[in-house]
C-alpha cells in the first residue's frame, strides 16, 4: 500500500483589484495611510510657506529701510537710522556675529566631542549616566541665566586669562590686552561656547552610541587599541552627526540675544584685538534698540535681521552640502 502523501500546491494568492493597485501606486492603501500622507505632506508645505512668509516680510521692510539709508548698508560703521538723514550699516554687527560664533565653535566642538567620547566609550556606566543627565540639564538652562552668570561671575574672573593671553600671544595683535574691562567679543565667544556645549555633546553622544558593535569588535580583534578603535571606527561613522550637531550649536550662537547683551560692551567699532571691549552682534543690537526705535529704526533693525536670516540659511546649506558629500560615513550606509 502506497503511504506516500501527495503534495498539493498552495492555493493562488488573491490578486489586487485595479482600485487597490492604484491606491498602492499612490502609496496609501488604507484610510489611516492616506490621512498620515496628507498630514505629513501638509506639514512639509506649511514649513516652506512659513519660511517664504518670513523672508517676504523681512525683505519688504528691509527694502523700505535701505532705500532711505544715506550710508552704505554693508560697510558703514555707524547706526543712526533716526537721524536726518538716516545713516546705518551692518559692518560691525556682521563682524561681531561671525567672530564670536567662530570663537565659540573653536572652543566648544573639541570639548563636546571629547565629552561625548568619554561618556560612550571610556566612562563606566555608573558614571556615564549622571554625566549625560547633567549635560542634558545644562541645555535646558535659559539664556538669561547664562547672561547673569556671565556678567556677575565670568567677566570679573577673566583678568587672569586676558593677562596670560596678552603676555604670550599679545605680539599677534589679535590677542593684545590694554587693561580694559573684559567685555569683548572674546568673552562673548567663551560664554557662547558654554551655552552650545550641551547641544553638541548630546547629539554627538547619541551618534557615537549608534556605532555598530561589530565594527568596534573587528578592530579590537585586529589588535587595535582603544584610541585606534575610536579613530578608525567611531569618528568616521559619527562624522556627519558631529557636523550636524555643530551646525545646531552654531545656529544658537549666531542668534543668541540676551546673554550677549548682558556681557558685551557694545560699540560701533571694529577693534584689531579681540580682547578690547566693544563690538556688537545682530541679535544683541536688535534686542537693545528695538524698544526705543522709531518706525525707521525698526525697519533698519529688520533689515539687519534679514542679513542674519540669510547667514543662517547659508550656514545650514553649507552643512547639508558637507554631509551630502560624506554619505559614506552616515549611519544609513554603515
């Protein structure tokens, strides 16, 4: 007797109807999918509309102000939009904003990357958790608190650092100190570095924590030291993430207002030394002059805000280009 079981072919799967095929081609097969698709698409369009509205408003008011400006808007070293005739320029503000942000980035980025590497690859778990918690807590401190701390604690204790910089690097002219109050762009850069440090550290920590374990174990199996593992596996993998974190910090540094206004001694002059008091930034100038400004003065401040808006867009665009050219280091391609 033949006991061999006969194999029966599985029944054919039901073919989708033409209506279902059309829905699948559109990417939404269920009502929930269609709703989510519409909401996400609408959110993206809304962001573009808001950005366009902001740009249009700033451009319109800036054109009104610049058309009445009797000085060169880009090179003038004065700010008197209420004068007769009105004269104002952004040379000092652009210089102060860019220089203070560069100083902050030079100080903050290496320290933030070092802290992130320590938390993720060196510190024991009992110590890494509290340190990460404190770093995240610093990111939530309001800028006005940083400004008060900078004015009452940081500024009075910078004489020693300024004296040391003048003694050893004063010959460069850039770090020459003439015994003035330490309310300069260099002080602003230090304060901004402290403020953006938690942001860069938190994002970099998350990126370094996502490095594939196999990459690190493979490097260790080949006899690499801890530093060689970080240099060959961790840093290349997290490079694009560190760039993104740095751009987030730079965005806050460019637009910081109250902390800078409380620390800086504003003046419409560009000093050869970064340690001399004076200078200004876009955000600080807007915050300090908006309440007392006339209609012409407000238009002039809006014109300076448009320049800051353009600088921020250029910085973010440059960051996107850098990340796009380093896709081989992104986590998606690891």
